[in-house]
């Protein structure tokens, strides 16, 4: 399985595999806390039915490493104003405050046909909004 490098920084190492999935390994200061936060936030957003964030596929806490679906390519053309609206929508509709609400954390997914939000290492989980309609739990596949 070939894995193409995407990001190799002091805080994380991110690669995309042959199937298009994202492999992220946290490192550096507070890597264990940032890993736990990102995985917890992705789980909550999945549970709350947010369609425009990566879906967690695998977690490896002992290695501070997880695999998620791909939320598209960087969207450098997005304005700060548009990005701010997306982060505000995430908080208002799904009860997650990003806390690193910068345009660099917005991607565009051709597959979904929309902008997506990534990198939840610093995010804060809030109570679910009162008008949030939770999707039914998915039934196990047999």
C-alpha cells in the first residue's frame, strides 16, 4: 500500500494511502492530549451526524496514530470570512468549537461537493445544540 506524504511537521505527520484515507500521527508537545482530543471530537461529530468532517476509521492510541476518511484538498482560495462562517456553523449546529479556526483548516471535497473542516487537536466539545437531530445509530454489518 503506497502512502504519499502530505504534511511532515513538528506537531504531526500526515499521509494519504492508496485508498485515499488519511493517516495522522501526532508528535511534539502534548501529542498525547492532542491525539485524545482529536479522536474524541471526531467521534462526537460522527455521532452527531456532521457530514463535512473526516470520519474516524481506526485509532491506535499507543502510537498516537489514527486513520480517517479524506475530507478533500486544501482550499487556499477560501476567505477568512467564509472560513469563520463554517467554524461558527460547526459550533452552532454540532456543538464543537474548533479553537484553531483558520482557513488552513478548511478543505474542499470534490466527492462531497462542499467545504470541510479538519484538524481538531485543540477543539472543545460543547453540549449538543438543543435542536440537533441525532442520526439513528448505525446497525452492525453482518
